[in-house]
C-alpha cells in the first residue's frame, strides 16, 4: 500500500536553500556570514544555540567583521 505524503522535508529543504541562495546572491563571503548569522540570531529556536556558542567561547560561528 502506498501512502500520499502531505509533507516532503527534502522538497522543503531545497526550496529554503534556493530562497537563501537567491537572497544572498552577489554578496561577499563576509556579507554572507553576516547574513547567515543574522538569520540565526532572529530565529526563535536557533538564537539560543548561537547565544550559547558565543557564551561558551569553545566554538566560533564567524562574526561579522
């Protein structure tokens, strides 16, 4: 029996990657890192992860220059 999927996570991932590539097109590497960091900083789930990483100092997510 084959079930129809209501949600395809791979298709969603591709769509998000395509949108991010479109938004960051033409940016320098430093601008891209700042762009990604800002996206994470403004994400209600991932912002805590970024804050914890910054506080621990054990790992570094490139900071905007």
